[in-house]
C-alpha cells in the first residue's frame, strides 16, 4: 500500500468519525453521516478516492455484511405470528407501489430493465431507520409500529428474488435469450442455491459451530463466522448470482442456531464498519454537480416517490381495516426509499443497468427521502392528530374514559407500567397485601385476557400524559416501570416527572448499562435484574449453610442501600468481554505482588497517590492472612499481595505507578 493511499484512508476515517459524531449529536441517522462522508471524499467531491474499482470493491463488501446482518435478525416465528401484516399488507404495498412506479417509468420512456430496477428499488423502505426510530420512540409495539414491522419483514423476504433479478437482467440485456427465459433460469438456479444453503445450514453449520465453540477460542469463532459469511457470498457469486444473496442466506441459516447471539456480537464490529463503508460508497456515487444541475427534478422525484408510496400505504392500510390515524402513521413511517433500494441501485450500477446520469439523479432522490424519514417518524403522531383529529382522538378518549371510570375510586394506589411476567409477579404480591393497583400495557391480547379474568389491567401507553392522568397519577402512592425497554422507560420517567416531581418511581432494568441515565431521568430506585438474581442466589445459599437470617438480610439491605457498589467489580476471566453491551462488570479486581525494588514497598497506603486513580484498596494479603479494608497507616512490605478494584485502564496505570513511581 503506497503512502498516498494510506493518507487518504486515514483522512476518510477521520472525516467519518467527525461527521458521524455530529450526526448523533443532531439525532440524525448515522447512515446520512456516512453518505455525506462519501460525497466529500468521492470522485465528485475532493476526489481522494477516485478509482471506480476501489468504490465497487468497498460497496460489495459493505452490501455483503448488510445482508448477512439482516439475515441474522430474520425471525421465522415472528413472520408467522404477523402473517396478516407480512403477507397481506406487505405484499399489496410492494406490488402496488412497484406497478405504479413502473407505469410512471414506462410513460417517461425508460427501457424495461432500467424500469424494473427503479420500480423494485423504490417499492422498498428503510428497515434500519424505521425500526431504530420507532424503538427509540417506544412505538414499535404500537398498532402502526407492528404493521410497519410486518411490511418491512415482507420487504426483506422479497429482497431474495430481487437480488437474483439484477444479475439476470444484466444477462438478458447482453445475451440472445429472451428476458423470460433468462429470469426463469436464474430463479431455478436461485431455488437450487437456497436448497443447498438450507442443507448446509441444517447438517454442517450447527456441528461446525459446536466444535468451534468447544475450543473456547474467540479468534477461532470470529474467523469461522467470517469464513461462513464470505464463503456463502463467494458460492452464490460462482453460481452466477449475487454475492449478497449468499450472505443473506448464510445469516438466515445461522439465525436458527443457538450461537446466533454470539455470532451477532462477534460480527458487529465488521458489520458496522463495512456497512458504514457501503453507505460511504453510496455517497461517492452522488454528484453535487448533478444535484445542482437537476435540483428541481431531484426534489420533484423525492417528493413524488414519497407521496406515491404514502398514498399507496394509506389506501392499502384502510383496505385492511386500519383506522384513519393508524393508516396515516403507517404511511408516514414507510414512505421513504430504504437500504435495499440503495443496494439494488448500486448493483444496477455494477451491472451497467442504470445510465450514470439518471442513476445519480435517482440515487440522490432516494438519499434525500431517507434524510426526511427521521423527521416524519418523529412527528408522525402530531401530523396524525392534525389530519385525523376526530377519529384519532376519539379512540384515545375512549381508552382514557375506560381507565378513568374504573380507577376513579382508587387512592394511594400503585401504577404498574407494563404487565408482562415481571408486572404480573408484582401484581400478585400487591393483591395478597390488599394493595390497590392499576396496570397499563400495550399488548391487547394480554390486556384482554387479564381484564376478562378480573385484573385491573387496561390498554394504554404509559408514556402519554393523558393516560397517566386517567390512571389518577395525582392520587397514586408510587409508580413501578417493569419494561425491559430502556427507551420506553426513559420516556415514561420524563413524562411522569413533568406531571409530578415528587412521586416515587421504581424502575426495572435488565442490567446496569443505563442505571445512571435512569436516575437522571427521575427514577428513585433502579433494580437491575442481573444483580438482584445474584443477591437472591447468594442470600439463599447463606441461609442454607446456617448463617443467621438477620445477618443475611442486613447484608442484602446494605448492598441495595449502596446501589450494588459492592458488586460492580469482578475478577476477570478468559471468557469475560467488557466490551459487550450486556456485560455487568464495571471494574476488575486485581492483586499486585510487591517486590523489594518496587516504589510502593515500605510506604504507607496514605503516602501513595491513589486519589489520582479510580482505584480502591480492598485488602492486603500477607502470608496466609488477608486483611480487608486496610487503614491509611498500613505500611506495605515485600511480598504483600495488594488487592485493588477499579477500571482496567486505571489498573494498568496504578500498577506502573506502584512499581516505578511514574504515572
């Protein structure tokens, strides 16, 4: 690699860091940040990466890992449970949108192959943006959220034949065979590939990963994942199909194994980096000159496709008996062009199916529609209330009246936000104590079952102030949030604190990853599941081996009183990965053995500058005796085992300090 190319790669990464960080600050999708980076460094910007083959190589690997990641997240069970939205609403939306776009292209004089590519690409929406935004807004389990998710699942499914379609179109455009014969042969080949991949996944992948996992080697496991993903991509390419089809099928096969979550964790760094590179390459294809020369046309195409998709989505949702407000929110959520659309157009560039200038115009319009999507998603509720005020408000007023009518007699009651397993367990304790409560949940089936059984459970979004008012928050004694969804919990906390700054709020969280943020949002107590299970296991053990119950309960109370600080540091093992999001460990415990030449030997603990490190001295082991919490006057000796707890970074610094006296 020459120095010239290395400098440009460093500049590319530096600009990517700056732009993506700024995008997150402004709450824009990182995808848009990567696209802007591509515009800056590409041949139409500063020209730091100006060779077409380099662009294509980056794009291909980015697409491969995008499809592999989507395949990993593909859930057959989820698809079956939402079959009406997936195969009903999703099918009609994609087919109708594609036909209308094709008709517009036909009237504009586009050739058949180009028109098929464009209509296929514009019929798809952004899975990454929509799911991420709806999840952060706690709307993914709402009526419009579930419908949007169903449509997106179908779009992911239809991507398989579309990925086969692009190379087939390229062959039909240069060969002697007719389009129908070429497509038929390609789809037969695609079916064969799917069958072969299924057999490989069923009979080879599970035993392979079992053997690899038995070796307990992180490097070997990651290497195997990369080999499977890229090997599947290479296989489908050799079969004359798209690399991305193989990657998608490999991800789907691996999603059915018990190693799915570990694979997701291992592939995440490669996925994020290469996916970012893919969107960088998309930005490289966008010409600012084209945007300037055809500004009016690009804006017209952007608004036109969003309006067309929005109208189709709205009408289809109404046909499927969705209320006006829900239908409009579905339309606003899915009116943009998505990643798969960019993938298809990028592949079309590779196979010379899109003229350069026309492709740049359409690609720019697609990117602009994606840039508008977060704002439409963010304000979909307000827009909906403006256009469907009567029907939308009537539904919520009906819910609020039902809650208010059945809870008006309550006073000093408990409000349960969420009625899943945790919420139901809490409710049973409350019932046994004759403590009144009201529960709010968004799962209509669960609410119906519980309500029929006589439980005080109602359908309602606990993040809405009107619902909380209907539940008589002003008369409640305490609120408990039992969701495991961090974003939903934050939203509920902020709304409750706007209405009542003093009511106690207890929040449940799976681990301690967001404890500080939940406290800052207004929680009085946060209960991490992982710590509580550890405490309960330890307390039962102590009781079973004969420890006095009063002593055990006092220790448990002290741990909870100090907000689990005793449990934050652990002795790290080979299998511990502090970078994993689910990792509870905040710090490590490490013992340092002092020698005669060490700086700290002979000094008292108080004489050492431990305050400049995030480190605590837990104990000193001297011979066979271990003394916990030594005083500042304790003088360190040769062969003392100094037991410290703190972050891994500070542990390295303090070890150097104790040895040499240097920070």
